[in-house]
C-alpha cells in the first residue's frame, strides 16, 4: 500500500498515560488520522515511547466509542436522550442551585481525575471552593498519590519531588520500594537500565512481595511480606547507624528528630525484623551496605507504599533513609515518588484536592485563604476552612444521603474505587449524577442524569506536570467529534450559567496565565512561565519564577534549606505495625492489586487497541503453587476469590514469582463485558490511611477456591 502523505505540520504534545510524561510528535495523514512518534527533543524520553505510547493513535483515531452529544434523562426511570448543551447545563444549574439552597453547598461534590489537564483542574477547583462555597472537590489521585504528598509535606515541609530524572543516571544506588517501573513507568526505567549498562557498579535494590520485571536488573530483591515496609526501612536504617554510614553533620545541622528515630529503629532486632518481613537478615545487611557505600542514593516508590492504611508512615520511613544519609539536594540523590497518572502533580499545584488551595496553599491557613479570595475577587471569608470530602468519603456520603449530587469528570469510579459495590450503591442513591467523559462505555453512565461529552487527548490544548516536576505542553491537533467540548470549557460554561464571575477565559492559555500568577511568591512559583516558553522548551521543572534566567529548577534543596518553618527536614518516628484488615481462617490470603504492562487504568483507552490486548487479554489471579495445590487449583483453572465485600471469578495463573500467602489481581478489568465478576475492587476493603485518606488497595483478606459450576 502506498504510504499516506503527511499533510499537516507536526505538533508536539505529551503522552496522556503514565506519570513519566513522555513527549510525543503528532502528525496527521491525508485522512485526518493521527500519527505519533517519540519527541527526540523532549528532555524526558528523548524520542523513546513504550508500547502504550506507541499505540496512542489508535485510541484517538477510533471514534466508535465516543460520546458525541449531551444527553439527559428526565427522571431516573427514563433512558438518556440527546439534548442541546444549553438544556443539559441549564438542568444541571437548576438542580445544583436547588440542592445548595435547600441542603447547603456541601450537598454537592466534584470528583475529578489525575488525567485532567492543569487548566481543567484549575477551573473546577476555583468553581467549587471559590464560588459554590464547598471544598468537596477531590480526584482519583487520592487513590494513588496522597500518601506521598503528606509524606513530603511532613518531612520536607512541602509536597515537592526533590530530584530530576537526570539524577537517576548518575546515582550509584537506587532503592525501588513497592513499584514495578519496568511495566508501569517503562521509559523512565529504560533510562535506569541504560545507566546500569553503562555503570555496572550502580546497585539496584527492589522490595516487593512479587518478583516483577523490575527485578530482572536488581542486585537484590527483598521479597517482603505485604505491610512490612516500615519494618524493613527501619532495619536498614538501623544497619546504616550501626555501620557508621550516616551523615552526622547533615543530621545535626539540617534535620530534627534523629534521636527519637534512632531509639525507635533499635526497638526491633535485625533478626526479628527479618522474621517480620519474611526475608533473610543477611539480605537486609547487604541492601544497607549498598546504600551506605553509595555517593548518590535515590529512593523510588509508588503504590506499594502509597496505597496502604499506613501509607503516610511508609513514605516517611523511606524518606528517612535519604535524610539520615544526607542523600538529598545532591547530584544523583533524593527521594522520588513516581506518579501513576500523567497530571497527578499538576492537579495538586492548582489545589485540586479537598484539603488544598492553589499553589499548595493550605485550606486551614487563614492568610492562604485570604490570598486566594483576594486573587479570585470574592468576599473574604468565602472559602470554607473545613476540608471537603475525599474520594472514598464522597461515595460513603452518597450512601448516607448527606451528599446529594456528584459530578464525575474523566474517571471511572465504578471500576477503580475500593469496595466498589458500596460505591455503586452510593451512585444508585444519589439524587443527581453528572458524568463528563469521552467514552460511551464508562460504567457510570448507567447512573447518570446528565452526560456531558468531553474532548480527548489531541483535541484540546493545555499542560500537565509529570512525576519529576516537569511541566509539559499539549497541543490541540484535531477537532473533537460531534459536539464534544474541552473539559475546561464545559466547567466555565456551567459556572457562567450559575452566575459566577471569573470564568470568561478566552482560551486555555488565559487559564494557565491566571494559575501561574496565583503561584507567585510560593514554593512552587511558576509566574515566569507561559505557553510560549513551554512550546519552545518542551518541558521545564518548577519552580520557574519571573525574572528567572535558568530553564526551571532541576534539583530542589541544594542549599539544604527545607520548606519547614525552621528550614530543617523532619526525621519522624512511628510504629511499624500494619493496621490492615486482619486475616482469618475464612479469608487467610492477602490480595494485592496493581497494573500490567499494556493496560491503563480501566481500559477505556487501551482496551480498544488489539496490539495491547494481545499482551494479556483477560484478568487473572496470580497465586503461588504452595497456595494453589492444597486447593486443587491448576494453572488456567477458573477460581472464585471472595472477601467480606464480594467475589470475583477469573483464571488462575500459578507462579512462584509471588510469595506464598499472597495473591495478585490486575486493577484494569471490570464491567465492560457486562459482568462485574472480573472486577477486583469487589474484593478490596474500604480502610484508608488516617492522614492521607488513601485506600488500602494492597492488602485485603481473601479466600480462593476452585470454581465449580452448580
Ligand atoms: Fe506514555 Fe508512560 Fe509510556 Fe511514556 S512511559 S510513553 S508517558 S505510558
């Protein structure tokens, strides 16, 4: 076949999947179909793309599943019908006004996504906190990043990733805790693999109850029991202290809390710690020696630490290893939380969590509230100091009836929330549900009173911030199908119809300019940044203040002055006891959930791509033969997994890569096949970390049986 002539000038954008944030060059063929290739000039990926990024064009070229027009049902028993934008938004305005008048502003909520662009996050946060008068705006980033946010804040004084991606290439020890970047952050991991090839002395430590692809280049895999991460980190800390491998000068001059930390890590002997973790004492010592001998040491983690009922303390215990060794603010050193979603960090920058204000300002701080109120030109005292509902709390409050209406943007909670059948009950009880999405297949549509079609990737412009503080621009390349609109435009139209001022933005660049101006003088100041600079440089790291000549800030804390009141970092101490659901004779196995290489979240995009479905085509349960054999389970048998919340049925995959006593299911599958029996969140529990409010996805008590048809 003759190659299609490329007719459009190339435009640059950013991958809309994981938090690595790879740069992409987009072109169109003669049939207006998108063609993608890696952007060689982008500092993050230097031209590389993983399997998901390489196949992104399929997800936008195939418009068969797109929502094209606003739809509405006139009562809960009627089907959705096509209506105009005015009719859909007028109805939503009328219902929101009536509910707010009768029950108060906290009777409504917005549930957004780490896949929203920064500009979209900004306007929905402004609408909710500044004008509706509620803090009920939270996002699915609560499900993946909030423990890291709190960890950074408590230890460093600010939600701030200290390192640059380039630091990974000059570190000589990287400790990957509770993460599988080889599958979940592939391009970043390729950079680490290349660094390891160049420098065989680079030591890689992995801690994970599963032997994953990431372990293939690890010098040591600490296959710990789920929930024992703090014990492991404390034990490594103890070894470093005993071996004299800590940085006394840094500890004395730049930190608080070391003495308490020292006594807390010495409370458990190394032998006991090894027993609790289910690993060899000698392996703990070896890992500690790699760290102790390193000139540059990076800790890298993601959901294995974050998604836990003790997620905040897991984060703090790992960051402590950087602090006691002084490995922060130096080349090749620092703590580094990987974000799961492409714009989890951008959402936090605009304050898109129920306890935050723009530019990481604090809701509870009156001066911060007043700064924002003055900037938004709203009366002082408008912003409520009380935190709003978090992700899981919103669905709990729909169940109790306290929350009446929810507006769901760009996320699919009926697959992704823990204890999802409880969340589904909440949606059934809601008085009013708005769903704003690109896909006509998301499960929430069955409960929607109003459906608002949104523009997808390449159909709108904006920005995102990746896991390394790199802010990156996304071009609009094609028009959205039907009457779909950019998410920010939908929110602004609604706000104007509500009668609110401050939503007359000419385009996304004006929203960005307002957001950037509001950061001025804060720790994340990007007031010197605009779309023009981003288009030229492709990606820059915040902060980027006005009058700044340098291209962003590669590494934070080089002066070892932290964002705490006394400018010292906090080495914090706490118990290492796990608080997860107890195992019982009825539910004796630990279920942990996670991603697979070629699927993304709830498969609304990757599920459309045949090439990606070929990698692993259906959900499964990974189980050790030691647990399968006594249950008469063989490879590929159908098994039923049950917990106190519900059950699922999938094929068993027998593997010695997972520890006995632990089973794994991917998070991606759900109702798309019109059966919820492959939806892992039927099983997960609704416990949350008391500080970060992040769910405990990595530890639910379950039973597994061979499934026999009655
Ligand atoms: Fe996209 Fe992440 Fe793959 Fe990069 S590594 S191409 S950001 S999915």
